DNA sequence: TCTGGGGTCCTGGTACTG
DNA sequence: TCTGCAGTACCAGGACCC
């Protein structure tokens, strides 16, 4: 779900909203991870519950009862516990969330093949082709809400509009457990009452920049010359936000897109400066990233290293390889070369990460054979590890360096997240 | 108060090439 | 051979999203 919440402005029209032409739906599960976690813990319904790990982790999700105490997603767990000490804390169960998400997406697929998942818990649907078969957009939206509630025991909110970003705003304003239609001829009245921070793509920094210009509402933004916005925010952002402020959004619903990068990072339980431990963590992250790249049938050409220091400043360094790779050893070698090139003298490090970019399908990847390539190289070893992991579980086969030293990352770290 | 993890997109700088 | 220019690729960082 969105982290930025705004109150819905009062509708300007009378009677039921006219949903003609409102063929874009944005469906967003309410407090998805919390709701999904409570399916197995029904006795906790109606009580404050926080989903999150330990150590230096943050809140993944919280029930609305916990949110009443000021707990929000992405808040440090230490602060969340202080704000709501009576809350029950539950560790995330990502397999469970993925299974529920798959079932919800299957419900979307029964309505239209033009649905675009944004994350585990939300998606856009283009229902233009389903209206004749299933009825008007509002009926389809209500059917989706009822079906998901019946089959998955979780509620969702739906925004119905003629463009993606208005549908997205509408679902956020309908929360929790609601449905909001924004008729085409009410879009501008709907938008112009909202604060600039409500727009998709306006975060804290952009909002600050707009406030400095004296722009507080979407109406203010709309009536500012686009050149002024471009100077303040850059060409792309300025032009884009000006168009949104006038309700213009040409983006179509795009079914299933391939990821453009894959990576992992890990925050240490305590800041560390030991190069041996850092190299070991890089090996673990390269191994994990490579396995995910291979399982997606991809190869990547650019390796990016991320380092966050104790003072929270963050740097990235990247290297583009001659050929795409999915080999753990090659990714690790590139990551350690990037790290060593930093020439850090015992700097205290909070987090390291490894990411692969420039992804291509492995069947289409052009890899030049080298004269020194062994007949059975690291790629074959990785394939064998993948087969063993599939049979005996992830981590069944690991590099020796990782068997000797367990992770230095904090136990509550969460490899996946978001809401 | 003390800030996770997995992503995408944009911007500005630099190097290379024709 | 040198210079200027435009286009492109790469790199690093920031902002934003869930």
C-alpha cells in the first residue's frame, strides 16, 4: 500500500458517480502483510499487531489498530515498539504472502488478461475489454472486492478512473476496505483539491522544492508555467508533474514486465570494519543474487556494489563486464574488485549490497567463449548447486567460506519487503 | 528517533567515437 | 594533426515507490 495517505475530498456531483470510460482499476490490499499474517492468528483480529523483524529492521506492516498509535510501515522497529508496546509483533512469512498474492492475481486474470502487478499487494487492471461481458466498472470493482474477501479473507480497496494515476490516488483515498470512482468530468475538481504530496512521484524532497515555490495544492501546480517546474525539478519531472496536475497520463496498463535489475543487500547487526567479514558477506550476496538471476533465466552485464557507512552516507560503484554472466564466482569477483578499489582504511560499514543490471534472457545472451575456459567451469558448478538447492532446500550447498562463518547480518533482517 | 530491502527512473558528469 | 561538436555508453548518486 501507499505510505502517503490523504483524506478524500468531498465529491462535487450528486447521485451515483458516472463510471463511463473509467476502465482503469487500481486494486490495493489493505495492510496486506498484517492481514495475511492474521489469517493464521484470528484471535489477534481487532488488536494492534506489527509485522517486522528484530535488530535494526523496520516495520513491514501494521494493523489499523497499531496505526492508531502512530505506527507506520518503514518505521524503525525500536520506535514502533516504543509507540505501541502492547502490540503483538509477528515475523514476516514471505512464502505465505506470495501464495496469497498468486491467488489474488489469478482472480484478476479471470477478469482481464491486461493486469499489471506493481508489487505483491497491488495491481492495475485495464477492464475496457471486460465491460460488455461483466458489466460496468463499478460492478467489476465490487465483484473483485467481494471475491478476494470471500476467498482470501482479506479486504482491499479499489480506485476506478480513466487513467492509472487517478485510479491509484482513488484507491489510496478509499482505504480501508473501500471503493472510489472518479468520473472523467470530475477529474480536475478531484485532483486540484489535493496537496501536491498526494501526486504519485512527489516524495519528501520534491514536495519541499514545491513548497519553496509556494506551491501547496495540485491546483497551484497546474497553474504554474511548465518551464518554472522544469527549472526547479528537472526536465522530466517538471513536465511529468505538470501533465499529471491537468489529469493527463498516457501510461497504459502493461501486463507482466521483466525486471531490469536483481540484487540483494544486507544490514549488519553492528557496523563492522573487518575486510574479511565484508568479503564473506559479499560472497553470500553475490551467491544469492546469481541464484536469483539464474532462476529467472536471465544473465546480467553490470555489477553494482552498494556500501552504506555508519553515518548512513551511501555510495555505489559499478562495473560493466565484457559479457553477460549468471556465474556466482564472476559476480563475486567484480563486487570484491569494486570494494577493494575503494581503498577503505577500516571504515565502519553498516550495509553492503550487490546488484546485477543490464539483464538479458540467458538464451539470447551472447557470451564469447574464452581460450582459458575449462570444459566444466563455474557455470556448471552453479547449475549443480541450483539442482541441489531445489532438491534439498536453499543453502544446502554453499561456498566453504560461508559454511565456516555464519551471517554477520542481524537475525531480523528481511530479504524482501514493502507494502 | 534513527533510519530494511527490492526495485525503477532520472540527472549530471565523463569518456569515447565519428 | 588538431579542434569542436554531437551522439552514445557508462558511471554515480539521488529520489521515489512498495
